[in-house]
C-alpha cells in the first residue's frame, strides 16, 4: 500500500515528484508553496535546517519571528527565542550587543 506524502508545514498532500525534490533539498516533505515561503523568508540555511527539524518533532515554532523589537530566527512565541549564529557572530562585540539587546 502506497502512502501519500504530506507537507510538513501545512499538512496538504503533495505529489511524489515534489516530495522527492523537497526531501533532496530540505530533508523534509514540503509543498511548493511552503518551499517558496522558506526561500523568501530571508532565513539562513542553518536556521531553516533547525526550524524544519523542530517542526518535524511537533514543536510549534515560527521562523523569522518579530518579537516587537527585532526579528528572531526561530521562536516558540512567548517562551523561547533562538538566534542561529553565523560567521558574523564570531566577534565578541557582536555577541555582547545581541545579548544585551535581548536581555
């Protein structure tokens, strides 16, 4: 019996071709609309990978969340805000600036 693949984001059934492409690129099944949303979000590849991993484990996370002061890479709104460090976070001054802005 064949199972119909569904989008991780919206839960809608997707075609086998879209499923295979999405699994190859993102590692998860996503419909074309949600693939486009991820690409247009402006999030880094690292943030997208972590977001999809959390989403696949049923965490109610939001990507590129606006917390009222700045955009946060990934958030469980009202509970946890995650900034995914990239190469630009290597300087101690940048790390301290981000930390003081968050606190």
